[in-house]
C-alpha cells in the first residue's frame, strides 16, 4: 500500500493523476515521474524490488478506489446516520483527487 509520504509526492506531480494537466498525455514525462516516485517509495519502505511497472497500476487502483469511496459519501443520506467521510485510511490523504471526480461527473 502507498503510504501518506508517497501520496504527497503523487499530489505534487499532477501529470500522473490530473487529466486536466497539459502534461498528462506526455508518456515520457510520466515515466520519469514514476521512476522518481518508485525510488522514493523504495527508500521509504526500505524495499528492493519495486518498479514503476508496479507503482503505476497501484496508483490507478488507488485512484479508482478513491472515486468509489467519494461517490459513496455523496450518495449517503444526510442527517445523523449519514457518513461525512470515507472509512478508508487513505481517503483524506487522497482528497486532492476530488477535483477529478467533480470534473468526471459534472463536465463543464
């Protein structure tokens, strides 16, 4: 699992998650960012066999899971029985992805 220090590195590199970013479609730039994220993750977790090919789909999976959790919170009834945030431990850390959820479900 990616941990919050890695999440903050992801947030700073919009080209790997923000579809509105002009560099989002530049695969060479994204490849370099994934290399840097992989190195940071290896150092943080003190692991050896982590590659960008492992990190890239993991990020995609985290993003998709965040979207599902975000939609659950939006579809929850209001009042005392309604939930205001996701139960998932990384929900708040990945909240920067909310701008994408808004754009996907409310296109301008």
